[in-house]
């Protein structure tokens, strides 16, 4: 069975931090949105460890947005919370069709990091992948997703939202 792949590898200078050695992987089926109607899937959160703001969390979403109904689809990470984040990274991100019998990998990013303007909420585009225009959703798998918390001066791992399997 052939496996199609649009592989994109982006490396960064620093090795993955020691605190991220214990890989946390998440898998989400995400509808492909149009630029006019964007639909995001919650993928996790970063909980504040301070006693002063114990209920504060930074929520993290993933979005797939098709560019003008073409085959190019942007992979986007969104966040909102009380702490400022100015960088995001992961060790691996795979975008595929989630099929076991006829797998198709639309794109793959390895050792990715991106600096952004420090903000409590924002978006960062991981990159673009080619997905046929008749495909309405894709699976996105993140490993070791983390944001750099400017308030704490450290990388903080995203706690992945648990997903339940569907029995059909």
C-alpha cells in the first residue's frame, strides 16, 4: 500500500529540552475550515501553578484553514490565557487522513519552533500542507507541544485534552 507524503522538516538550533524527553502525544480529528468560517478544536491547556491565580489556564486550540478553497491548508496553533507566551515548539506534528488501511500523510513537521510577539492570546501558523479539496477533515498529531511562558521565564508543556474513542 503506497503512503503519500509531503514531508517538511524544520530544525532549530537547540535540542529538545530535558523536561520534554517524556513524550506527550495527542491525536485530533480537525474539520478543515474556510477562511470565513473557522472551526478550532481544543487540544490542551497550560495550568498556572501560582497560588494567587490557581484557576488561570492558557487554553490551546488547533485549526486547519483551507486557503481560498484550494488544496493548500494552513495548520494553526491558537492560544488564550493570562500569561504571556512568545514562542511555541513541538518535537513532531503529523497531518494525515487517520486511515489504517489506506494511510495518506499530508504533511509532517519535525523539531519545530516559532517565536511570536509576546501575548496572552494569539495564533501561530505551523505551515501549509496539501490536502485534496474533497477532504473535509484531517487528523493532526502533536508530540511534546510547549509554549515559552514569559511570566515564568520557562518552557511549559501543554497538558493534552483526553480524548475518548468512538464506538460506531
